């Protein structure tokens, strides 16, 4: 999903650090306010590490997953190494691959099947490379075989990075068990605050900083850390670790309830991505044949829905994810991305289904489709 609402329990932990009396710089060693802030940040770092089976010292706080992705790809790739990413990656990853190609690194996009899964066999013959494949797709919800991808990458002497922002709220990822070298996550995809994320960097992986001017976080990501946001991310990670199994089970039920209602009311509705355990529990992506989804969604301002990635919504073209899955441009323009979260209710699902059936089942159908 594009974002999640802030969990009230997370806000409660953040509020004391937003008060005027908690304004100590966590990097100042000369006063109590700075010590307290530094201790709070280190506790939060430990919670982030615990969510993914890492060590606290392997966690770098960032402004979000986009920065974490950039730091991983641009900062960890050795000189001259190839880089590879799946064709359905987030734009922040694909842009880094393009930039590395401009700098002279051989670049490869790994194809995906009709459900959006990358083939680990596509890495054969690549040799030592930096490979980036997301844990789960942000549009259609496909869960990728990151364990097998990481294994093949490691056997070839390479490094494996995964953008895990969509997966960590409802699925377990253990970086040590899976052999992952770098992992990106974001607070606002975990019912935490916006403006904060983290990058896991396995101990021993060299990382060049993208920013300069300070020694914070070992000089790998300098800059004064925002205590309240770090605390919020830590709380969100702790709650996700405690709730992910229950949340996953409940969301999968809501997803199927929603799809059933839409399929009953919209003949010809097509589901994009995998079904069941192969997809994110809270993600549903469908195509309404002949419809212009962006046009229809304008009539539904009470629903926070989109036709593709929020980070690519201003580009105007069809979703690169759906094109990679083999869909046509017309099908892509007729598609809807629906995200369900921790606080979504059955009544909200039923109401959304009724509104979507009414909006997309009306007389303005296929002639409006941009791809026609």
C-alpha cells in the first residue's frame, strides 16, 4: 500500500519527544538532554534490528526507504561490478540502476512471470554483482523468492539488497537466515511516522556515504537524527513484530471478502499478481476491462485508492509493473490498486466494494479508456 495511518500507540511513544523539554541533540555528549535522546534512539535501533533479525550496529536510520535504497545501491556497489534488479522494482531502485549504468556499471533488469515473480535462474552467469529485488511488490503484492535470490547471489560472490517496505508489516524476514546483505524499510508503511526509515547493512559490507559533513552513524549516514521519528519507527517495528501474524490472517480474509464482492458486481474483473500466500495479505490489484480507472476514481474522493505506485502517479503513463507482467497499456489504465491495513474494518471493505461497483459498473465504461 502507498501508506498506512499512524498507530495511536506509536504516537503515544513519540509525543514526549516532541515536547519543548525534550529538545536535546542526541549527538551532544555534554548534557543530560542529549544523553536521554541518544539512549532513546539506541533503543529504537534495537527494535528495528529485532524486526529483521539483525544486530543494532547494522542499522542506519535514514529519511525513508528511497534514501535507504539509494544508499544501498550507490554506496555498496564495488567499482565496475554489474548491477541487476527486477523489472518491477520501485522507481527509487530503477533510477539508481539507471544512474549506475550511466556511470559505466553493466546493468540488467530481471524479467518476471505473469504473476510478477522474478526468476532466480536469471542470475546465472552474471558473476559477482549487486542485485536488488524487493521482498514484495508495492503495486500487485507479489512476494518474491528473496531467499533463493540471495543464495545464488552469495554463491556468485555478489551482494544482495532487498527493498522490504511492503513485506515487514505482515511477513517475517530474517536477514541472517536468508543471507541478505542490505535491506531497506520505511516507517510509514508500518503504521509509523513519515520521514523516517532505515537501512540494514550486514557487518563487513563496505558502504560509501552519499552525504558528508558529520560523523553521525559512523560517518556512513551523517546528519542529526530526529529523536521523535526514530522512537516512532522503533515502536512501529516492535508492534509489527508482535502483531504481524494476526494482522496477516485478518487482512487476507478482508482481501478475499473485497475481491469476492467486486467480482460479483463487475463481470470480467481480472486479478493481477498472485493469489493466496503468494501475495501480500493487504494488497488487492484488479483490472476492470475497458474502464479508465483514473477517471472513475475521481468520483470516489472518500476512497484513498490509486492506479499504480504513488511514487509514479505523476508520470501519466501505464504502470511499468503491469507492463512487465504482460498486461497491455489499456489494461493498465483500467487497473486499481487497493491497500488494506491494520485498522481496516469489514464495514469499510463492504462500503468500498459497493462504491467501486457503482462507479465502475456505470455507463461511462470502455469508450473512456486511454489505451483504446
